[in-house]
């Protein structure tokens, strides 16, 4: 964390500073590869007064928010930072990393490096042997890993033990089976990491180089850090660091079905499959789950009743994608304890209600100045 750094507020107030960002967007006339266009909330049919109330909620609940970014119709309508963070700061994503990993697997399948989601993961380790190998373990597929239904015995504390092991993949795949693959949701940081080794073995390049070429470069993401395992494999479970603006780019890519500036970066069918419910979490009993969790896709958290989905990480790292509203919301935070019950009300209680039109609203300078003042109220 950068303490003592002058906080940056990324809301551009004056209309003169806005760059051709208007509502509605009928055709995608620009992509934020080189940077986001900006607009006032009212320009995008949103209420500044309603958005300003977010900061009252944050203060009342004493939530440690590091950043909030809201993109509607391709325009950045709110960008605020606190607690020493700014737009240039690479924030650790924790398990948002898994959603990026899922995208890389979809690309690798499209490129022919991986046959399909049905391919067993042990096929990518032809010269390795693992303890407790039986028919069930040999049947674990890529899809089982993506949906957290590998069936391997795993508890949250094991992530810390894995971190000290010389060979993370060996440690994970040596674990015994406790369920048939594809039958039981059991959140597993270890198998999410194994996908890094799978991808590198399949593509013949490091996962980081694969991500840079096939995902980050097309989106204009150049400022990133990816932590690695003891053996040098990208930690595809929780190790990626991005700036909040680049997190928003990833959400925007999914909002557009994997397309970016005329190029299909992630296959459209993969985006659809990844963001559809594969697991009903309301019937699951994993202790990692929180009360508001509804469904899980391919390493995306799905909220089918609300028709939106999210990449979510420890301490409140969030990328929310709301197709019905042409909206992407990014939050970074340092929350101790459950995060969904704390952060989902920001989306449901403030951001969504702020959307009142698909066409521009009349300017509301008083409300906008209140929003500015609230955003600058740095704590």
C-alpha cells in the first residue's frame, strides 16, 4: 500500500473535458485500449445524487474501499480512490485471477492447445505419477476444475501449506479424492493453480507469456505483475496484480462477448458458457460460501436472479458485469471477513438504482458537486 500519496480522483467534471461519450451507444465507436473516455453520470442516464450516497454507506459501515470505478456505455462515469491508492497502483486481485485464468483456458481451447473442457487434467502430466490415483482422479476434467468440482480433498488452510511446497502441482494432485468429479462444489485454490501448469504444458510457453500475447496486449494492458510458484509457474489462483482501470477492461471484454475492437479475443461461446450457472451454490455446503452466493460458472460467480455476474477475490476485489445495463463496476478493497454481504448492497442499493434512463438526463450540477465532494472525502 502506498501511504502518503496524494489521492487521485478520476471523475472529470467539466463537460469541456468529456471526449465524445454520449448515450445511447448504438455502435461501438471506440475501445478503451489506450484509455477510458469519461462522462458525467447524467450524460449516461445515471443519477449523481444516488451515486453520492455510496460514500455515505461506506462511511457508515466503515468499509475499507480502495477504489470504485463505474463504466456505463463504455464511459467512465465514476472513479474514486482512497487509503493511499491511486489509478497507477497495481492492486492484487486475489481470486479475480481465477476468472482471468478461465479466459486463458477458453483461448487455449480455441487455439487448439487443449482439446475441450472434457479433457482429463492428468493427460497434461504424462510423465508424472501422483499419490492416491484412482479412476476418479483420472477422470477429473478441465470443466471439473473450472467449476470447483474436481472432488479432490481440499481445505482453505491448505493454500498456505501449498505456498511452502517445492512443487505446488504435485502437492495438489497428490491429495486424496473425497467425491466423484463433477458432483460436489469444493472451492479449491490448488486445482486453480494446476491450470497454470496445464496451460504451460499444452501451449509450450509460460502462462504469463500466453496471457500477455493473447489477452493483455490486445486490450492495451501493459502494467501488470503475476506472482509465480516456487517452480516459476504463474499463480493462476490468486497471484495477478492489475490497475483498477485494467480490471475494468477485462470486465468490458466480457460485457462485449469476448470481442475487442473487431477481434474476438475470448470466444463468444466461452464467455456465454463461463457466465452461465453450472453449480447451484444454494445447495452447496462449502464453508467458503457466503449467504448471498447463488451460482458458479467457469470461475465466475453468477447471480441469475439479478442477471449479472462477477469476478470476486479475497478482501473485496470485484469486477461486476451487468449486461442489461451495459455496465461494468470495479471495486478494490481491504475488507476483513465476508465481502459479498458488504459490497453487493453497493451494487443493488445504489449503483443499479442510479440508472434511470438509457438516454442522457438533464445536468444536475448541485448533485454532481455533492458526488465530487463525497468522492474526495478521503478516509
